[in-house]
């Protein structure tokens, strides 16, 4: 069964809502998240998410810079930068640029009375106002969603998530108990690990046929 066929299945086995979301209204921004990306045990780049409180809004800056080499050849390069503004758990605006193995992409969007208007490679699109984005891997609400706003290409994408069970995860502060979820979208798939507080503590991300391990940076 290929990825798109799986996305077409009913979500009978979708993840149960076990974890507390980070995007609920709060006075302080959540801690920044910084991962080292490893490919077959070797450094391949970084994935960071930086949060800044701005009154009752939360500004989220995502930066991904990954180069995967197989033997002496570059299998692919991926660079992505995005700024999302959230208010009361909803997306207010987004701007992003992506270099996907040489393909340059730009996305912008803003909330409107009838939804969230987003402009990407396929032109304008009106998404549902309450959706999370394809960047919100750091928010444990993601595993309860079936659709996401695609902030790399524009429009919406499908998501299937399934709880696999508990696992111990190594972090710079020692081992923590985490829940592992299998996820799949048209553009990436893999596993996300969240601790008991809903914090993203590990990732196994499949992109372009290669597996990247996300390990929390010290």
C-alpha cells in the first residue's frame, strides 16, 4: 500500500487524544526545540523551532537545514524557513521559503473571516481556519488531526496518525518516557515521540526514501 492510498483510509485507528497541546492560550512561550538530524548515525543538519510571545500572540520560527549524503554523493538537500503567528490556538499568518533539492517554493497566508487564505505554488487556496500546519510537529495536537495547512507547498494535505505505544527516549537530560506515534502525509512520514507533558522529544522522519533521526540538541 502506498502513501497516498493509506491517506485515503478511514481513520478508525487514529491516535487517541492523550497529550496536552502547546498552542493553548498562555502567558509565556513554550521552550524552544532544537534537534540534530542524523542520517545513518552521521550529522546531516538541524531542525529548530523558536517561540516568542507577543502579547496574546505566539510567533513560531521554524528553520530546517538538512543535507543527506549517500557514499560520496548528495542524495538530497532540504532547507526551510517559516514564521507563523498564532493567537488563541489558531494560525493568524505565515510566511515561508523552501529549497527542496533545488526546487524553490514560497508560501504566504493570513486568517480571514471565511477561513485561512494561503498562497503557494498552485495558487490561492482557502483552508479551514482551525487547522494546524505541516510545521507543527512540536504541538502534540498534531496526532489528532486528519488535515493540515501545507506551509511548504500551499493548500492542505492529509495526515494519518496512529499510536504505537510507550518508549524510552534518550535526551540531553537523561531518558524520558514518551509516546510514539506513526504519522504519514504526502510529503513526509515517520514517527514522532512526545513525553508526558506533550513535548516533542524525538523524531524518525522519512524524506525522499531516507530516514532521518531527530535527536534533541544539548
